[in-house]
C-alpha cells in the first residue's frame, strides 16, 4: 500500500487513536473502582498487587514485578505500604538472601473475602464479549512489548 492510501497518524482525530481509547478506558476503570478501593483504603496498584498475591502467595519481588509490569523501584514502596497496613510480610529468602519473598498475612487473605461482598464495577459486556475483549487487549500488550524489545 502506498503512503497516500493510508491515513497519516497526524491526520487522525484524538478519538481515532487506539492508544487514547485504551488510556481513557484505563481512566474510566479507575473511576469505576475508586469507591470500592476508597472503602478499603487502597490504591488501584496496591489492589492489583494483592490480587497477584491471592493468585500465588510467597512470590519474590522480581516475579511479582514481572506479573504486574512494574520495576522493583516502583513496586517496593507499594509493598512497604501494604506491609505497614498489615496485609503482607516481606522477608529475605533464607536460601538466597538476595531475594525478598512476599507473603500475605491473615489480614491480607481476609481482605479478599470482604471484596467478594463488595461486588466489582460492571463493564456492560456479556461473558463472550468480555473474554474476547480481554484476549484482544492481552494480545495488543504482547505485540507492543515485542515491538519495544525489537527496537532495543
């Protein structure tokens, strides 16, 4: 295809940008989750950190950071705050002191139960649409990560 057959990115309206659609959807998710998270005294990043630990407890900071797409210098303050709140413990791995392991406390596990009672923001998507959307976004994320790595 010739360049003249394509719409130039410079000619697109803001509402036509996929990146803006994803960005503004992320903001909408933040607003939708805000009341639930405020009741719990959590930020969204603290919440997803706990979700990752509910999925798999006793993770290293490094493996948790990979799952959350966060660098350790971003994740560590989040973990310190969650530890101060009584939801988790950070301890050096006795077999490899370079590693820090993260474990939920009883309170951290109990918090999951209270969330079940709260309910979650509704997307308005039927179950099939929800699965298709989630898979498409994960594929998009993977493509973007690959493209970024290829440039390095």
